[in-house]
C-alpha cells in the first residue's frame, strides 16, 4: 500500500469534519424519512464500520482462517439509538481509530499488506483491499451527507 493511499485513508476524518462544519444539532439529526439516516446516524455507522474494519485487519494479520465477520448496519444504527447520540462522539471515535490504524499501517511490511482473509461474501480480500474499500466507502457516505444537508436545508 502506498503512502498516498494511507494518507487518503487518514484524510477521511478531515473530510468528514469539513462536511459537518456549521451544522446545528437539529440539522445533524434531521431525517428525510423515518427509514432514512440522519447525518448523526451516518457518522455512527462510519464509527461502527471502522471498528469492524479494524477487527478484520487485525484478524487477518493474526492469520485467521475463519470467515471475516459481517455486520448489519441498519440494525446496528437503530439498535444503539444512534440519532439520540452526539455526532461529535462518533466522529471522535472515528478519528481515534484512524490514528491507531495509521500507526499500525506504518509498521506493516509489503507482505503483510497482501495477507488475506475470506470476507462475508466468500471472497478473498487482502489488508490492502480492505483499506482501499473503507476509504471508498467513506467517500460514498460523504456524498450521502451532502444529500442529507441539502434536504435539511429545504425544510429549515
């Protein structure tokens, strides 16, 4: 994995923080529909996803031979009443995990980046694949946050 790709991964926190600038608590918790996510819920999901990805990476590095765990994102978000939480708390957890993972990434050899496991779909994925996928996943949710912000602006 290149230093640029690691930088892109680490930069996701700054991108999220910038996307939240100036939003009120009401805007952070606004939902277009009951089944839609608010910005606060998107952030809780990204914090959850970061926890899961951190585990998957460590499990691969430890040489696991079991299938890497999936998680049910909607059930996790609703089950922990994410919209009643604080966006800043989810963002801080996200930042902390990025930092901690970044320290790990700087210790990995080229061979360790290519270590792999079996994802929940039965596909072989390397540590590199997981980090790239996570970075792209955050980009998808940054676009979602922008759509939510536009919807919230119409109703406020």
